[in-house]
C-alpha cells in the first residue's frame, strides 16, 4: 500500500493519453481517451483522499522560514553604538548588567591607533535578556551621548499589522514600570493588564513583539501610577504562574 500511495502523489492525467502505434512500417500517434482511475477502481478514492489530506496537513503545519534562530548566539548578541571613547568593556558590562545577565561585553578598538571605535558587542545569557536590554537602553544616554542598541541578527523588516500598531500607540509609558519576563507565547496584552489589575492600579501594559511580526518576544511591560503600585506588583506576581510558566517581575 505504501508503494501505491507514493506513486499516486504525482497527478494522473484525467482527459487524454498519447500512445505510439506498434506498427513499425507506419508509426503514428493516436489519442486515447482515459477516464479517471477512481471511476473504475472505487477503492483508489480512499488512497487519493488520504494522500491529499496528508499533504494538505503537512503544508499547513510547516512553519514559515524564520529569519532569526532563537538558539543562535547572534540572537543574544547586542550591538551598542555611539558610546563615549572613554567607556571600556568592563564599564559597559556594568551598565548593561543592570538590565540583564551578561556573558561577555567587548568594546571595539582601532588596531592601529588603539582608540575606541565608539561601538561594542554584548552577548547576553538569554534571548529575554537581550530583548530587555534593547528595550531599556536603546535611545538612552551614556556620558552625554545617545546610544543605539539593537540585536545584531534582526528579522526581515515587515509592515506591522493595524492591530500591532494600535497596541503600540495605546501603550501609556510611565516612570513607574515593571518588566515582565518569561512570558508564554500565548500571553496577550489584555491578559497581562488584567493580571496586574487585580492587585494594583495599572495605567497600561504591552507584550513586546518580534519586530515586523505578531510573534511574542517572551516579555512585556506594565506601567503604574506610583512606586507603591510597582512594589505591590513585584511582591504579588514575581515567580507566579501565568499560562503554565512562572513569570519574572522586576523594576524596569
């Protein structure tokens, strides 16, 4: 049966078939009508149906090619640009460590002059840490210079859907904010807001998305109206379960 199913993967002609005449003295081509084989062999309909269904399911289940491999070291490698020349690797590491666990920080130097090239690469321990550093440090200042921070391996730029644009535009930022990490992929912005609203006065919430996609980055932010609400949120929800995963909550 396996051999029959494999052979039927190629579409069979259903209208006509070209056959050469066996007359060697006068070869000619003849058109022969051919009916659908399932009309003569009803048992083949099941094979066709099963094969088609299996192929359809396989095609639907096949994931789209990812432009970023979360397990790749490059997905955890953060670029930090426009840093002051007097900031060395150890100083930069201490700055970044305030927002995530660092494996290695390396300021790039000119091999001839020995001067800083004003940019660095920082390898974070997890993808969550890398995303958090980008979210918290990009556009901030070090030594009076506005730095640029992004993950070195970025997904292809795509136009965000109106829904994602709406979520971003509706987010109300505040100095009273918490970072929420280790979010399950099923957690939505509304779920995050409703969870924290049980214990504190929430201004706004958002689940961070992989740029250009609707895919969750695995972390989010919740803003409040006071530091007291922030403290309550951390004490109430840090290491608490949400959608089957224990979330991490700390000041942003």
